[in-house]
C-alpha cells in the first residue's frame, strides 16, 4: 500500500491535521513507567493511570489525541468498548517530548488539551530536563503554567491536588 504510514508510527488528528509520530523509545517508556508508578498509589481509588488511551471531543469529530499517560476513571475503563474516551472523564494527561514530536507536545497539545477542557496537562521534556504543568483550562487556553526542572518535586493541582511526583531520577535524552 503506497500511502500507508511507515512502520513504527502512530497517528493523531490535532487541529485538523493528521500528525504521525514515531513509536516511543524504551527511554521514553521508562519516563512514563516511573511517573505512573509514583502516581498510582496516590490517586483516589476510583482513578487509575492508563497508557494507549485515545481522547477526543466526540465520535462524530475526527479530532483526537493519544497521550502517553492518562488518569481516567476505572469504572469507565471497565465499561467502555469505544476506542475514543470523552475528555470530560479525563483528569490528567502526560506527554513526554521527544525529538520526533517535540513541537506537537510543546505547542499544539497545550491548545488541544485546553480546548478539550482537560484539567491538567503535564509535559515532560527529557531533551533539556524540563517540565511544564498546565492547569485551569478556560476558553481554549490553560490559565496556569508552572515551569520546573528535573530534580524538582511536581505537586499536581486540582483535581489531583497533592499528588506528588519526584523527578530527580527521570532519564534524560543523551
């Protein structure tokens, strides 16, 4: 098939554009594993961390994103057979920027996730050891932006108030 994506790419539709990103590296996956393992025991009992969960406005809209990590209600995960999850059920999304998709994660996704009304977007950038926690989405933009660096403790805002993530040992890109 001539117009098929090359192997190892995943697709999202963001702001009307098809965005193909390389499948994450093991180091990328390790960042997500460490974040998930820290967050999981701190979450309320009705929420859990999920990977490979796509979020979109509605089944009728072609726009959707597939965050690296999503905090989502366990009951909805157990009940739903739909491939697309409603953003009003999502409490947090996490993206790990990599050389192949950094612009999408740092520029496009803050707008997309804010327009979906997702309460918190945590961007982790192993390229320079930085983190940005976006929160308080209103009128298509996050109103609060908190910048940190690896080594800082991330304390998440509402609705995950007081969930803490230690970042000193997160792997950085070479």
